[in-house]
C-alpha cells in the first residue's frame, strides 16, 4: 500500500471442492514473494490465525447454495474493499449448478434418508448474482500464473492482464493440431477462454471449457459444426453441461438442445 502498510487479504470458501484455494497454496515461491507485501488476515485453508476485518482484498471460492451462504456473502462484501471471485464455482455456479436444470427436492429425497433435515436453495449460483464483484478469475481450477497476475495487479493498482481470447489461440501457439478437424472430436476450445495452455487438446482430447465462455462466444455456430460431424442433440446438451454449465452462453445453448431433444 502507498502509506507503507500491508493490505489485508482474506480467502473465503463457499460450496466448492477447495481446488482453487489449493492453487493459491501451490504458488510456492510466487506466494512467498507476494506474502511479503500482503497480510494474510483470514485463510482457514492455510492458517488458524485470524485478523478481523475490514479487508482490502477478499478472494471468494465457491457458489451460493444455501440460505446461510446467501447471507454470509453479503456480510463479506460489506467488509471487503475489493472482492474477486476465483474458479468456476464462484464465477458460474460450478459443476453443482447442474442441479439448476432439475428438481432439487427429488435429488434430496433420493440421496438422503431424512431429507427434512436438509436446508438448501433450489439453485447453485455464482457470487455475482448476489453481490457486486470487482473481478472474476475463471478456471476449474484457476491458473497459478493468472492468480499471481491478479494479486500483483491489486498490489500495484492496475487492471489484471488476463486473456479473453479462446483456447484455440493457445493450441496454435503450441502447434497442436485441431482435434475437431483432425480427429472429429467435440471441442469447446473455440468458445472457451484461454488459461489452461490447451491442456486437453495437447493430449488429443477436446476442450471441456474449464475456464468458461470466452468474450463474445458463439456456441450456436460451434454446435452447428458438431452437428455436421454427427453429434446428436443429447450429445450436444451434455457437451455444454460441465464445469460452467450455468454460464449464460452455455446455459442457453444446452437448454436449446434439451428442447430440441424433447
């Protein structure tokens, strides 16, 4: 901070697998450098030490799935100068947002012996549906490099330099042949934001869109291409319902194929 004091960082968990928090811990050398400039005030995954707010920066992992979480995120927003959501759960509802397309009461009646004790919302929703978010960092899990960039940008009062182009650009840069063209595999790379280094195409697999829809995607056009490759409406429905199923472009596209399949 410009006055010489260290900004206070808080890391919060909502409905998630902790993978994005573990990415922060796995920053290793980069984290040590950042730690010299930030006071880690609240981070249960790393330490039991706790410093009271308000906080200069809050990183929030996970989606809102219960009434308690809905109230909790409002309190966190009130005591955070900047709030950044990290990971697919926090930015798009996560894999648990698949519940949004079905009947949650039916799920709980099947899974739990005493469903009357289960308190949950009908949906799993991103943090931005409930409070103002200053920046969204995509990924399932997030990228170490992108996380360090976001923290560095905060420290130096600048906008994070996170790519908004597609995974296809990463494929080209790595010299990876297009798996759709060369192997006829479904791939969400053309509509997915970069950040993974084209990990799945590198191993001859189609992109699953771990980083969610890129800026101005066109999933309808991509779907038409996959239809020409022989993919059915049901297959296309499943292509879009993964880690970022509730992100608006994918939600609309999967709903379209669901209606066409009925």
